[in-house]
C-alpha cells in the first residue's frame, strides 16, 4: 500500500512517500512561511501528489500533519498559531476531492508520535517537538491520546512564568515563548541555548509528574543544536520531576530526525479515519 505523508510546517512542507515495505521512495521539501494559507497549501499538496505518483507509480492514501488544532475525526483544521488563515478548514475532504485519494489529517506532533511509537514499539511515551513552536503528544497504553478536544499533550502552552510576555494563544508565560526556535532566533548564544533548555525542562518535568511515562522523545529543528542541548534538557528534567520518575525515564532524540512527522503522517494514512461524532 504505497502512501504519502506530508508534514505541513511553519517553514517547510516535507513529503515522504512509502512503498509497501515502509521504505522511503520519494522525498521532497518545499518552503512555506507563516502566510502559507489553505489555498497555497492545497496547490502545493496537489503538485506533490502528482510528482509522487510519477515516482511511486501509484498511491493509495495520503496523511497530513498540521501545526494547529485539528479535529482528526472530521478531518478539519480549526486554527493554527503557526500558520495564518487556517480557521475551520475541511482539509481532509478538500484534499481528497482534489487528488482523488483517501486523506487523513492530524496535528503534526501527533503524527510524529505515531512514528516514534511504531519504530520503538513503545507502549507509553511523551513526544516533544521543539521547532517554530513547541508541541507535545502522548502515547498511553499503546494508543495515541488526542483528548476530548484534540489538544492533549500541548506542552508548548504550559505556563512557566505567570507574569511573562503574552503568547499568541492569549495567555502569558508559555514555555514556547522561552524555548522554541522562534524564541532562540537564528544565532543563539550559549547562554540563550542553556536558558531555553532549562525552560523546556521545567515544562517537561511538570508533565512527567502527572503522567509518569518512561520515555520522552525530543524532536524538531532545535534538537539539531546537538547533544549538549539534549543533555541539558535531560539533566534539568530530572531535577524538576520526582526522583522515582526521573531516574527511570529515558530521554532521547527522535530516531527519524527531520522526517519524523512526514513519516508518521504516512503511517497515519494507513489508518482509517475514525467516524465523526455529532456535536449538539
């Protein structure tokens, strides 16, 4: 079942096409940006699908990870703080009509967690993506947990400073303001990287105290800062959570690196979309 997975992000659209054996046979990266709205995205997706079909010969389904509030069952994007113009967009059905393929969508960090769960065979994990923003996703008892409103795991909006600056979400002091790639900027100093790592660790430690999961996976562009950054995060996490949790918790980087969300979206494509639940 050849499938296509797309990671639609704030700086890039990354697509990976998998063959029946889960081998990557197609890969392309296109620039996006904050103003990359639904119309531009649909045109880009249609072009990528056409190109992938030429390489793979056929496609059976497409999965898309989107940075924002996503209703997985309905296949709609409600909103995004990373991309402008994404409000009540029926993305899955629109893509499906344009490319004549079944389409399933989810939050971009959720699909990354799907991939890590698959390749690690891990029954419980917290996935943290540190890129343009910060996102989180949860796998508990072998199942991706989306929550009642699809926002379970939104670690980037854990408040670490109540009197801090205003976040795009409307609240103050969210960890994304201190630890995301946007907060660090293009040429961060060693001190800025240290502070960002420690800020992130405060949020992760708080989440671990609630969930007590045995594995934390770090992904996203900021992880490319290297092992020193990851070691700083891990060391501070263990200071911020109960010792029993910290001593047993493994903290590692994503195994697929930059491609994690696109590969997870491809795996999502192989899962049927859950039926929508009517809302009163």
